[in-house]
């Protein structure tokens, strides 16, 4: 079943057509290359960036004022948590505005890379170890839901491929496109989101 291309995702294919019959582990001639790029951008990241600028400006102003007062070093140490929050908010806003997740699948395996700003979650999975992909729904604050794409691998724990997907269309598109490309027959997995 074809899943329509959702906003924020680009797909590029090179080489032979996706596996159509049988198991990709026994397919003759290898796979072509599949490259999926997903932007992290959401309009809310702009608001978060402006909040980060305001927060960090206040913290810098407050620390500079405290350091000029007697006993200011102790008060400045108190603000370490505020500095950490400012760094986290800034990082979240900037990665949201500029980062992309690139998922590449070819005969060498499945590769996941996030950038240009470093982020956790980069990984490589050999196709011979890849058994199944599935989508998980994550309930967040105030009823906001996000989705994650996970992989079942041979002799190992479940591996996260993509997080923070904004809607089911993105998650299901990634799942279906990768499974179709490598010839994995979709099967139910415990804990996956109903389709």
C-alpha cells in the first residue's frame, strides 16, 4: 500500500528498484540506494528561539549584576541551573530550525544521521540484522502526541530510528517506505501504534 509523501520529507532513489519478491537477505543483485531526509523544523521553534534569547539575556544581565556585588560568587553559583536551562532551550530551538535526519538504505545497511548540529541517535544497522520496523505513539504534555520509528534487530534490543515525528503520516511513511525498499513484510510488533 502506497503511503503519500508527507510535508517535511524528501525521498531520493538511485539504482535498482526496491525488492518486490521474497526476502531482501536473499535478493539477487543488491538494493538500490534509498535516501530519506526529514526536516526537524516546526514554526514553534521560532518562538522557542525568541524565548531562549530573552531567557539568556536576563541570565547574563543577572549574573553580571550579582558578580559586582559583595558575596556575588555564591549567588552566581546559584544560577548554574538557569544557565543550563538557557543552553538547553537554545539547543532545542537551533536544532529544530536547522537539523535534518538523513536515513540511507543500501546494500551496506541502514544508516541514520542527524545534523548539521550534533544530536544523539546516529546509528548504522546491517540489513542482515534488520527484522521489522514499527511506529510507537508517545503521549506528551497537554495531550500533544509525537511518534517514533523503531527497528527490531536480530539478537539485540529494539533500536530507535527517528524520534519527534509530528504526525502519524510521517512515521507511517518512513516505516512503509523503508520496509518496501528492503522487502520486509509488515508484521505486528508488541507495543506498536495501531494502523
